[in-house]
């Protein structure tokens, strides 16, 4: 939703007076300076920190300014499995969220269009998870998937799981948790673009001899594409950096750690700030590359 | 109670107004004087600069050059809220978050006038909407919103009231009704009205003086009857009503008239109704001033006669029939015949002659452009 | 047969999907009534005790209070800064518009762990010790763009002629803003503030990197997860949920009543 909105609406008012740019500057300056100080320069700090060298005093958590590019090689060498896992998990969870969200969004935006009360009720259901801490929600999944829970016991009794096999700690549990937490981020932008969809276009498709399935793929889906693109971005990006679901205290196990988990442990547990920073810089770089390729391929460059 | 709103309108003077927008000139060196208490219409097609002129008077746009004087006082540098001017906006621009009454009281409150609600109620009585005072604007019909906008402006008793296509959003019937009401209110309160419109019928119906604007300049200004009777440019001749225009070189000039030769036909116009007396000149006549004849009539020199031509189109418009006659080698002529039930019985394809009195012809200062021809 | 399948497939799927999204909420709620001895993983026994004595674990309530305070302060700041930016973007022409848009877009396209670690690295490099105010600084930073996007959508629907009408009716610049622009933007500003509040209140990753010793509610839950989250946390979570849903329902009922009144 955010992406769609930001992409549009850059049309200025044509009758803006001449002194406008000074007023605009006064309005913009505080916020933009703020973002410069606390968003942009931290990214620079991250790069600087990623190149630091261990302090020659040998004290833990102390580093000197330097240009140690090998920090990146070290991080890659040490954490390649976690890095690739992050993107695989993010990809699967994003697709799962799309699969779950699209029908919901379609139902609310198109089928329930003329029933405002039902529409409002369902939209409230969509955003309801936002109102309960996502850590508590993730912990609830831990309870649901816990080894002694009815769900696990049921799966074991019907033979889906072996008696000594558990859900918690598996990739499945982590991906399920990630998918679940980001469903509203997928549903809302798709809903926004479907809600604006002119149903007469669908009728025109039907009128022109397209079957309902053909009409969906030729008319409805392409028109909802901006929503799908913002939804997938709003889901994929935060998932790739998430470390709550994959944490061992929540849904993860010994081999589910993602890039966020290693950034966290390097930063807090062993205070290896250069490695944590190098990992963050690589994550950011990968996101920038992936997002720009994706946006270009999907032909909606005006999004950026 | 309406006397409450009677104010001395003031005169408006624009001196050398020039307005540039990035890439084009909206107004070209405009001089204009509107006497106090007059209903003045600025008429022109969209993009002619009329709305920009109005916005400059209101102070919503700044002129690149030139001065705005209201009641003799230079207000060029004044902000909109410092000018004794109020505007009725095209889409009314009523504040959606305020009641009708609060909308009308807005200007009074801003100027800290005593008892704003009582005065606003009186203004609503003037436009016969006091029973809707507590509604929100969105709950009113288009015509009612228009009247609220009018009350909201009038209640401030401005020296000058600006109307920016105020009837544009209404349907035809309501439009005509509002024209009558607006004119009545103007007469009652005696304010100076500057009315911007692209509807020539509206301008002629309501205004004391009409200025026809084209491409950032005023082409002609005067009483509606005078403008219609004697347009001076091809644009005015065609924008204000319809005209047949013929172009040719002047072949004869005497004390009373000039004559041109146009594709072998000879056409005359009174000298005092002509802007140019030599060279290539355009003469015109209104379609309702022309008549046609089944046989070549025997006419004196006070008439112009062209023909024979063929009737190639007939349109029934209710009050009149419009005939389009093609004279070979000469061009098309439009003739309106009043629908009084005794017009000559003619059919498509009939061959006729067209005549009109020389005194009804007018001579233009310029020649019609190709684009104007297409438009007409 | 095929027809009725097609007709029922979508509603059934949507119902199942909603059940899926509601399960953890129900779980959180139910487990707030669990009588807990060691950990709140498995169901033991029903009790009201957790609700009646929700501040028995003082850390939970203290963390909750911190989260509220941080959310209120950062929402006030980011709503003010973001509204100003949204008005500038929607109302004025200026150079560097696309650079501005990019800088606003980036925080929304950056994983939280990157923003969190970056800001933490900066605080480390310049030697600022982390605590309550560094969390506020971080929250204003990542909520600002969302405020801008939300308010800008509202600015786009605002007819500039309304402001012109105000100027024409003797209102000076500040009157125009406070009596016309601001009231008309208010629904958008309120929505932005609520979004900002929710984002701040529920944030964990950025908070963890920039909180130092300070605890917030999500941070408490995260830390407690290793040992088992106390049921008092479920109580607070459920309470917040109920209040938020109540607010949403009041807003929606009021909006539909207003729409009905306008139609009448």
C-alpha cells in the first residue's frame, strides 16, 4: 500500500506561487534532515564499521577504524548458509503469503464490494493481527507447534510425523511463522488495487467471449499487479531481515538461522560489530539489487 | 432586509497587465476599466486568459507586470485577504467541514465583524436558503450550493464581486433560472460584478458590458447589442453568434460604402460600419439578416445579392430553420429563417439566391484565420 | 455441480484463511487465563488471577509503560514532521522532488535489522549511550515515511480551491491553515498517527539494537521467550488487542453513520 501510494501522487499543484519553494523548504527541511541524520548517515556508519579492524589492545567489542575488506570475505565464508537460507525462506514465505492473501483481497475488494458492513468487518479481521504484539503471535505458534500440543500429537497419530519428529525447530515452522506474520502486508495493497478495479472491465472481458478464468488472468490479475508488486516487496524485504521466527526461542531450531539471527548474535553476543555490519551491508545491497531488478522486470518503474 | 447588503460597488482598473507562465503568455498587456456598479462579463474560449485575469484581480495569481486598482487604490501588492474582493468559485469551493451558515459567516469571522451569525443568516435569506443553514454543503443540490457560494461572497459586501463560471456546473434549465436571479441580486445590491464565462448567451443576457477575450487580449468590448450588431474582428464575429464572412479586394469606395469582389460576386458594406477601406477586406453578415429567393429577385443597390446556389443542408432548431447554401465558386452561406410557419417552402437541393441589406453588413479589421473557419 | 463448487470455493477458502490468521490471537487470549507454574506453553487450569494481578510481574507493566511512552512521544514527533513533508510534496513545486521521494521510500524498503544495526553502529561510533531517547529517535526515523505516505494521500484529495476560497474570504496564511487545511487533513493525520503508534508500539528489531538497558514490551517478550513468557504478557497483549479493536469499530461505526446522514 505504501509503495503504491508513494509511486503515485507526485503531481504538484500547477498554481503554486513563486515563493513556494521557500515554504516547501521550511516544511521539508526538519523531516529530511532527520532522515539524513538517523537513516542515511547510519547506513554510512554501517559501511565504516564493516571495515573496522580488531583493536590492537585485544579488548572484546573494541575496534579501530580501518579498511579491512576481508571482513566481507569472512562474513560470506562463515555465514553463506544463513544468507542463502534467508532469501529462500523469504521467497517461499512471500509466495505462500500471496497464495493466502490474494483470494482474501479479491473477496473483500470485488465480491464484497456492495456490502459495506461485510467489507468493513473483513478488513478489520485482516488488520486484527496488527493489534496483538507479533512476538506474542509468534509465541502462540510455538505453543501450537510445541511437542506436547494437540496439533503435534494429532500429526504424529495420523503418521504425518514420526513419533520422534516435531514441528518446532523445523524450516516448516519458521516459514509458517514468517508467512503468517506478513499476511496483512500482502493483503492490504492487493485489496487497495482490486478495490479500485472497474468491474465493467471484467464484464467487458466476459462480453468479449473470455471465460471467467481467462478474464481473471487477462483482465483482473494484470490490473491488480501494482498491488501484488507492493505486497510482495512489503513482505519479502522485512522477512529477509527477520530473526524472531527463526530464533531458537521461538519457532527455529539448530539449522534454521537466517541472516538476521547472525547479525543479532554477532552484534550482541560476541560484539563482533564489523562482521554484523558487513552482513547488514550485504543484505541491504542484495535487497537493492533484487528490488530494482524485480521492479524493472515487472514493468512498473514508476513505483520507485 | 436586502438593503443590508447594498454597498457602493467600486470601479476596477487594470493597467498593462501581463502574465507569463512557464512556456506561454496567458495575458498580453491588458488594459481594462470597469465602472462602479456595472455587471461586466469577460467572455472567451477556454485558455483565453479570462480566468487568469480574474485570479489576478482576486490576488490569487500575481501579474508578471502591470497594476490592479480598485476604487482608485493600487492593490497590486496586496494579498487576497487584504483586498475588498470576493469570488464565487467555479465549483463553489464550499468548505465541506463547516455548515452552510458557518461557510457564509467565514469571511465575517475573519474580519472580526460583530454578530457574524446574524449577518450570515440575513445573507442566506437573500438567496432564500435560511432553512438549510445547518446542513453541510454536500447535502445541498448544485443550485443550492451555488447560492450558498454567492451568499458567502455577498455577505462581505465587497467592492467587487468576481464570478468564475459560476453557472458552469448547472444544467441548462437551472442555469437560465440562476442567470435571472443573479442579475436581480446584482441590481438589488448594486455591486460591481466581474463575471467570467465562455457562454456567449449567458454573457449577453446578464452583462451591461461584454469584453471578448482571445489569446490573452481583449478583442472587443461594449454593450452586448453593439458587439453583436457590429463585431470588429473575425473572432468576435464568430464567437459571439454566427457570421457569414466573405473576403475580397476592395474594388469600389465612395462616401457611403465600400465594395469588394469575392469570387466574381460583388458585396458592399456601409463605410461607417467598416474598419478597413482598402486592400484585402473581410465583410460579414449575420445569418438571420439574410433571406433567400427561389428566383433571381430584382433588387436595388441597397442590397447585396449572391447566387444562384444549392441548399445542401437544412437544420430545424425550433425557433428557426438554418439553411446552408453552397454557391459554386463562391463558398457556403448560412441563412436563418424564423419559424413563423410562412417561410418559403424549399427542399434540399433547391436552387436559390441569397440577399441582405447593405446596411446590415459589417467590415472587419482582420481576415478570418483558417482555424476560425473550421471552428465556425 | 461445477457451478456450485466455483461459487463456494472462494468463500470457503477465505473463511479457512481467516481462521488461520485468528488462531494465534485466540491462543494468546486463551493462555492469558492459564494457571502457570513453570512455563506457559501447555494448558493447565483456568484462572482469572493473571488478569486481576497483571502487574504482579512488575517488569511486564514497566515494559508496557515504556512502550506506551515511547510510542506516544515518537508518534507526536513523526506525525508533525511527516505531515509537513506531505503538505510540501502535495502542494508545492520544488527542485529535488525525486530525491526527496527516494529518501522517503528507502526506509520502507530497508530491512529493520539494517536500520537497527546502522543506527546502533552510529551511536557506537559517536559514543552515545543507548536508552529511552535513542529508542524514540529510532522510532521517529522508521515511522516517518509511513506518516508521509498516509497524509500525502489525504493532501492529494484536498481541493486547492478551498484554500483559495479561504484566502479570498479574508483569512491570512495561518488562518487558512488552521481553519481549512488542517481540519480537512485531520482524518489523514489521525490515521497516520495511529499507524505510527502501532508501528512504534509493536517494534522489536530496531528497538533491540538501540535500547541498551531499556526494556519495552516486545523486548521483554523476546527476552522472556527463552524461559517462557509469563501469562501477564498475554493479559497485556489481549488488553491492547481489545482496546484497538474497540477503537477501530467505533471509527467505522461513526464513518458509516456519517455516510448515512449525508445520503439522507
